[in-house]
């Protein structure tokens, strides 16, 4: 026996059923615009209310393409016009709940009308592909636009594996109607209205790709099938659709309109329930831990931290001395001690989502929703007209509230920026000013491979980033290494073990609010208990000084990508900053403080960069005076500018060690610094995960306090 929602021909065909009790809700919605203050947060609120994992959005009206996280926790993948200065029209997007974010394999922004994303499911070798569309209108006079749209959509479908689940959804501006003659395979008899020209194109595309049109298959009341309502509420059409590939038709549970959802649009929210379970795609073990060290500013919390750390350190130190642990084991014990204390006292830092829309405005949004419900329930044309008038008035009140909230939000940010400037808090000042400017940085914009082709999956993007930095940080060695002779005598630099006073000074120089390295130990945790930290480092540095070896974790780095100017789809337009061990910086600070004054006397007077009481602006001022005098005396002037491309990354290390001997730096210091570079490995941070590690053989480390000093030796001695 066949159900009334499918034909006999369809029922006779084999289908694949994802046998799981867990269901996933997916939806599509033409919201008319998200390029409006407060609109995106309203959409996110409705998404949460209806427990939607993936929401496809038509007419987003955002330009360019990218991936951005909202303050409410959702993530938006979007695709719009790519041209600079393009109008805020068209645009599609996918809004992802946290579970969908974790399952995301990759996405591709095809055009302002098509975006696609792939998700992992619990079923082995079966992925979920979602294609969100926004088709040209039925009365679009330019037929070529329709042809281009369907060509692009077909190209996307051709690239999907047959074994995967495929959902195609969006505002197709297509009426398919209830007559499924000739389309029994992909349509039921529960569609609304009569098929139009766009409907024929749409149905033919679905038939070609064996996509079942959900709105025509599941029987519902008329009010739960109409996806668009005219402004006068006389005309109702079913032009927004969700389709699934026929192979997985049995896993499809329902498709229906949710009339209660409201963001003031003439389209209804169309939802579907699919019997599948999304799977976490990325390994969470790679995710970096951030501790809530801001709590250490509280005197009571800091006291508890000190007691807990001391109680761990005293028995641990006795055990280390008794077992005569090597440097690696000793550091692993210390590292675990710090992290366990942070975990116990301050815990992990949680993302704080602070919405700027006030409770009063949220109440106005709820009132508007009630007005929409009243309009939907009106039975007469006069009643609907009256309800619509009240609904429109409620929307005006919402806009007024949002405008007021936005102004208050900006005023508060300006006040915070002023306070940060007065306190000298440059970090908060920068972050607040960035918010005031209304700019956000797209997170992990999709990049291209070496051939210029877009990379769509997150895993492949991560591999490309690792490949890029591996090539960048492993330059060829010089064909003819320079012959650099060592100095006859060493500089008068103290080579004794670091003292507790030096360690204290180095710890105090650490800056708060900076990212921790691979060992995840922040500066605030080290500074919270100076007595214990000084004793710990005094013991550890003594052993490092004797054996001229550093812990392996101090030779590791995490590369953070910083965008520069140019096309951000090109890996070459990013600068890599390396996150290094914060405890390792304490030792490096001691080495630098001992070396810099003695070496400074050996440097050329012309060199102003990276030197105490001197700077590059001094040289710029001198050059300006020379130019002015040349113009005054009408004498010729030749100026040669040399730009070192990827300067820090290009330094040959073997030549650097020779240069250090040439300047007379003691061998003890060379061995210690060389130890931090020996077998050095890095990983690249991308999309909240870390790439596989790779060896770094050339250059000085971006982000290390010793690097400017070492680079200065390289360019001065060359």
C-alpha cells in the first residue's frame, strides 16, 4: 500500500533510510534583508526558538563572501556581490547553530544567488550537502540571468557524490502546483496553485537530478503550505521550496511552514525535519584552552590561587629533586601544576554574548509577533487589513527601539574607549574603537590553492595554510655561505646562572592580556604568585643553564594569521605571528637584558631600528632634512630604498650563529638561543583548530622578544 504523499512508482523504488531516532531540523527563509540594524539578531532568535540547526537565508543583502560569528553564538556563511562598491541586493546565507558548526566540513560561496555547505553525519561515508538558493523572479525579462542561475546550480549538483544526502532549498520564485502529471517521481499532489514558467524550469531541474519537492509531498492545511503572501493578503503562493535527493526520501519526515516566526518579511519560514544526526567533524582535542585569568584581579581569588599553587609546588619540588628529573620531565610537572591550578581556581574562559538590543525592544518584537498572529487568524478582508495596519505600526515601534538601542550602544562604547584611553589600556581602546568603526573581520576567509582554485573544505584549507607556512619558513640555504670570522675576545657579558632578582624583573616585564603559547600558561598565572614562580624558574633555569637545553614545548609555536592588504583569498597576503611559550619568554628576557647593552656599542651608528633611545622616525627626520637641503641648493640627490621581503623569515640560522660569535657574544648564550631553534616545530591555527606540526628551519621567530635583536645582528653584519 502506498501513502497519499507519494506515487506508486516512487514507492516501488529502493530508498536509503538513515535509521536513527535523532532528527535534525533545517529551514529556509527569505528575510528580505539582513543589511539592517538588529535584523540578524532577530533572525537568530527565531532560529533558536524553532530549534533549527541550519537556516538557509535568501535576500541577505550582504556583499562579498565569508564566515562570521554572531554575538549570540550562531555562525553565518554568506555569499553576495564580490565587486567593490556593489549594491546591497540579492545575497544568500546559511546560519548555523553550534552543533552544525562543529559538523561543518566546508562551504563554497558560488554567487549572490547560491551558497553550498557540507556537513558530517553519524552515518559512515555519508555527508549532508545543503544548497541555499535565491532564484530570479518569474517575470525577470532577462532570460540569460535565469539560464546562468540554473547552469550554476546544475554545476554544483554535478559535483556532489551520489552517496551523500542533498538538500536544495530557498526562494525559487517557482510555483509547481498540485498537478504532478509527468513528474510523479519527484512531486506529490499537495502543491499550492498552478505551475508557472519558473515552476517548469524548477521541476525539470529536480527531475533531472532526482530531487523530491517537499512542499508537494506532505499533506498540510493551505495555511501551512503558502510561503509568500501579498501585501494586501489576497494572494498566497508557494514559491519557497525544500528538496531532497530521492535516494533519501524515506529519511524525510516533514516539510511545512511555521507561520509564527516573524522578522517582518512577506515570506514564511519553511522547515523540514530529517531523520539524521550531525557528527562532530573536527577533533576537539586540538582546540586551545583559555583560562579566565581576569578573575585573578580579585584579591580573594588571587589568594586562593596562591595557596593552591604553593600546595602543589612544595611536594612536587621535593619529588623532582629526589628523582633528579631531566629538563623535559621537570617542565611537564611544572606545566601541569600551573594548568591544574588555573582549572581549579579560575576555570576556562567562556564566550560572553552581549546583545545590544534592550529588553524593552525585545518586548516590542514580541508584541509585533502577536500582531502578526492576529493578522494570520483574521477571517475577513477588512479584519486582515486592520490587523496588517497594526502589524506595520508595531514594526515601526521595533525600528524606533532598535535605533535608540544602537545609539545607546555606540554612546556606551565611546565612553568605554574614553575610559580605556585615560587608563592607558591600549588593548581595550583598540577593541572598542574597532567596534565603534562598525568593522568586523571575516573569520577564516576561504583561500585558494597554488593554481588559484578555491578550496572549499576546512580540512583542505588547513592543509593549504600548513603548506604555505612550511614553504615560507623553510627557505633554501645560501649557495655560498659567508665566511664570518669570530671575535678574538668575547664581550663582557655575565654568563652566570640567572639570579632571583633577574627572574623577578623578567616576570614583571610580561604583558597581561596576551595569548598563551602551546603550553597554554598565561602571563597572569605566572605573575599571580611571584614567590612560587621565582623559586620554580630559579630551579628550572639552573638546570637549563648547565645542560644548555630547553624544554621541547619551548621549541613549539602556533602560527596565527594576520591579514594584510590585497586579496585575502591569497595566502601570501597574510602575516604569520607565532604564539610561543610565555615561561620561555622569561628566560629570553634575561638573555636579552644581559646582551643588548654590550652588543649595542658594536652596531653601526646609522642603524636606528630596535635600539634603545633611538627609532626609525629619527632616520626619517634626517632624510627629510637631506631632501630639503638638496632642493634648497638644487643639487642632485640619489636615494636607494631596499625592502627585505619576508625579512624575519629569510634569516639563515647558521650564518646568524656565526654573526653572534663575530660580535663576541659568549658561547653559552649562543648555545642557549640555538637550543630554542633546534628541531623547532609549528602548527597553524585555522577555524578554531590546529594543523599538523611541521619543522621550521630558517628565519627568526615572529613574536619572540629576542627576534628583533637577532635580526638586527643579521642586517648590521651583512
